[in-house]
C-alpha cells in the first residue's frame, strides 16, 4: 500500500478500550463509530484471554471488512494472524518490529509507537509503515506512557520523518484542529468516541474536522 | 514426528513459573533441570510483556536447541513463531486448536489441556499431538483449574485416547510412580523442580523414576 493511501486510512483512528464502553458492547460501539466516519479501528485488549481476544477480533473483522475499514491489532501477532487483520500496532514493550515484519504477511502494515526523538530516528531504519506519536497530551486512558510530546513535539516529529503520523493521547474535538495543524495525518481517539453518549455523532464531528484539514 | 518419539520427548516435562524460582534466574533453573534429565521445557508467562516473553523464549531456545530438548510455548503463538519453538501448549481459554494448526508450521507440535472427559472425546477430532491431563491432583500453582482428575480419572483418559498423555498438577517424587502406573507417558512438574533447593538433583530423581517405568 502506498504511504499516501495508508495516511488516508489512518485519518480517524479509533483505539478500543473495554473499560470505556459504559456498558455497551464493543462491536456496537465500533459499528456506530464507523458509521460516523472512523476510518481505522485498533483493537486493544490487555486482560482478555487469547480465546476471547481472537473471537472479538474475528467478529470485528466480519463487521469491518465489508465496509473497507482496516482492523489493526495491538501488540498480538497471534491474534492478528488468526483474524486476518490488515495491520498490527506495536509499542516499545511489544515484539521488536523487525521480528514482527518477518512473521507477518507482507500486506499487513505495521504501526509503531514513538515516545522520544530517538525512537523517531530509529524508525527510519525499521520496517514500519506509520508512527503513533504517543502521547501527544497527558491522558488518563493510559497511565504507563512517557512524557507527552505536546504540539511542539509533534511538529518536531513531522520534520523528522516522511512516515504517516497518527497522534494519540488526550485528543478530542477541542484540540483536533491544532493537532492536525502540527502535522498529524490522523487522529487516534479512545474515550472521545468509546465513552461518548453517541459514538456515531462523536465520530462524525471529529471526521468533519479531519476532512477540513486533509 | 511419530507419536512414540513425541511420547519419549515428553517424559519429564518442566513447566516454568517465574514466581517459583526463589530468586534464581529462569535460564539457570532450566539449565540445571535439563542437566538433571528434563526432556522438554514449557515456557509459561502470564504477566510478562510480549517483548520480555520473546526475549526469554529466544534465550531458552539458544540454550535448549544444542541439547536437543524441545521448547514448548504456553498459549502464545506469536512468541512460538518468533523464537522458532518446537511446540505450543494450548489451554481451554487459549486459541482454538484448529486455528493454531493453520498458523503454525507443520513440524511444530501442539499440546492441549483436557479438563473433562468431553474434552478428551473432542481431542479425537482435533489436530493435537499430545494431551495435558490437567490437573491430576489439586495444586496451589494454578488456582484457575478444573476438578482434579485423580488417578482414576487419568486411567479413564488413558483408555479413551492413543495420544501421548502428560500428567500435570501436584506431581512430585512421592506420587510419580502411581501417575505413571495410571497411564501417563510423561510427568509435568512446576514447583517440584522450579522451587527445589537443587533443581538438577530434583530432576535427576524424577527422571530415574520415569526411566524405571517407560
């Protein structure tokens, strides 16, 4: 896939959080979010059994594939292979990128979280397809993250790499425009959609903002 | 691999437990256990990050491969593929066996935990290479397990299947002989070796017992 095509697919990137669903099912929230304009879904499960994770990933694949929305699996290549995911997202404590590239079919794209300028420099020599700039702002969703990049840091990353950039961490409608201005190709959101009263409307508002910029 | 060759490799089957090492490194304990006669090592990590799990699996592969001792990865096919493990062990909450078989190279063997007679019957129609009869006795190592099979249950499983059987759960030198008499091809032990004052001596004693029976 070309870099520009991938950048398009990453425009509004939903990261799931089973804790943020307010009692709704994950599949329902994802479907509403996609109807509202989410362009990519990352399934992130940190406590589910492998069996449950695979079942959920397969269920989401069935929903998303006909809609042309890529499913990205966080961390777990076994789950990605099992459900035929289009992408994998790796953090600094996940499988090394070069090893993941060897194990995945060539058409599966790999995203990688960058937390420091050193990470961004290393990415130039790694088989990664996009970068997750993490976190842009401080966020209660993930508490194990590094120092926030801020908008200046995001500008700095933009200047360092031609890879598509997905900004994650504390992003919502109120700061989406400035994150895109700073150079992000896509916005990753968790609670701004997962916990919204109406995930479809929340996604619509964010997508309108993204469309105005790109 | 033939069933009888696999049964031989499973004779004394060490399952690792990072909580049971009494401050020693996993690699050291495994190496001592293998020197004492362990024939197969299952790496089981339930809290490690994927990066740490892969690093540990690769380190054990380097130690075990030259010794001809197979490494089996518990649950995680991504880790098994990354380190080139010889086997994968799947429990009832892990990836479905048929799916795992599709994702693994044909030479990688698959073990499957059976907790009920229904599981044993289902195994006849699944691509599994050996069964873990789990638990034979009640054990504090795993608290999420089903009702113990007991020696009678193990006899019952033996009568139901020609697959190699590895007995696990509360096995130590004091009951090893009766577990083998009941029909196990191999003994799986966790704390009887991992927590032993001398893992090499503990493995030696168990191996002598196994050799007398098989």
